[in-house]
C-alpha cells in the first residue's frame, strides 16, 4: 500500500474511532439516566410493571454495551491511530532529510534503509488497524514500552566493539566522533534506562489498574440495577419493599453512569496509551543511541548532527560541546513529556 494511502486510512480510522467514543458515551449516559429516572419514579409512585419493565430493559442493555465497549476502549483506539499517523509521518520526514542532506553528513544508506524497514515493520505490529484479531491488549498484566523498531538482525559483540573502538575513533575524527561524545551518549542512554523509561512504565501500570477497576465496576452496578428492577417488578405479593428496590436501582444506575464516565469520558485508556508510548519513545531513543555506538565509527552518522538530534528528541536545546547534554546528577534525561 502506498504511504499516502496508508496515512489516509489511518487518519480516517482515527476520526472513526474518536466518533465511536463520543457516540457510545453519549448513548450509554442518556440510557442510564433514563433508566434511573424510571426506577426512581417507580419507587416513588409504586407504578410497578409500567415503569420497572422499561427500566430493567434499559439497564440490562446498557450493562451489555458497557461490557463490550470497555473491552475495546474507543478513546485508546483513537490515540493508537493518532500516534501511528505521527510516527509514519516522522519516517517520511527522515527519508526526505536523508535524500536531501549533503553527502558528508549523510548516514550510511544501507544502515538507514535497514533502520527504516525495521521501524515500518514494528509500527504495523505496535498499532494494528483491525480491531480483531490482532488488536492490542487493553488491560495488560505487565506494561512494557511500545516497540517502535524490530530487533537488529546482526550486532557487533561487546568484546569486538571494545577492541576496535579506539582505532575507529581515531579514524573517524573528521566524522564528528570522539571519546567524549561516546561517553556522553552512554550517560544519556543509561539515564533513559534507569529514569525515564521506568517512570512512564510505572505510571501506565497505575492507570491501567484504575481503568480496569472502573471498567469492571460500571457494568456490574448496571447489572445490579437491572436485577433490582426485576425484583421490584416481580414483587407481586408485596413481601419486599418495592419502593425501596426502585430507589436502590436508581442509585446503582447513577453509580454505573458515574464510573463509566470516569473510565471513558475521562479517557483513561488514552492516558494509559500516552504513558506507554512515552516509555516507548524513550526506549526507541535509547535503542538508536546503542545501535549507533555499535556501528563502526567511520560509518556512523556525523557525530555533531547525531548529538543535536538526540538533544532535540530529549526536548533539550543542544548546548556547546564543552557542556554535557545531560548532567550526571540528573535522574531523567527527557523533558518532552
């Protein structure tokens, strides 16, 4: 599929899923509110079957729809496609830059082609367009950063890299690389692994726990409201306080609406996806630094250009070569999120 066509499909999918989120939430909120009013009126007036039956049907239908919608998390689906569009556009911008940059600043084209191919394959897996099968797990038991590029097929072994590094650096001084820059980038990579990535992963873990609790609680309260309406309907002998059952059904319906709104209207699925993708962004940056340092120094991208690019991706203004990009005492390298 041509890149322009794929981007148009993703933009259409993003708008579609955002519309789903608004439509579902408005429908569920209005349905539950009508059911609450009917349950309360039945409890106050003792109208019985004429009000309890439609309240029961509305509560049961809303509970079923909540259970289905909470499995798909429409707000998270929309955020997945927004992120995919942004990342595919970034690849297109990188290709345009690589084709137009002067030869002495250009990265090795074979390595660049391999990197673009790995990123494209990873994005297809990380942000699938079909809902089923192959959709992302909405409530993962273990949150891991988004994988934005496939693993490298061939890598230099650590002992091979260290044995050749000094010679390579001496041969590549005209490429902007030196020992100080290598140590600086290693410090940035270490800070990303120990600070930024674990922080956003832990935040995503906390959000998914809260979202899962709300996603389970809202249909449960809707089911309880439906059961209470059914009991109030079948209370023919008057052995149960039908008025109280109607009022409790209304209260449970209000709780179900409130919890469903907390989960979906506040878009906790989207917040989880934002944190997970933030961790994936910094993990991908760490991977790019590691792989660049594993390449022979004379085949790397120009060191000064690469340093500036890393600084911009961290949200930092590239300082002079005499000043470190990230201080050793800093616990987090990134400032973007």
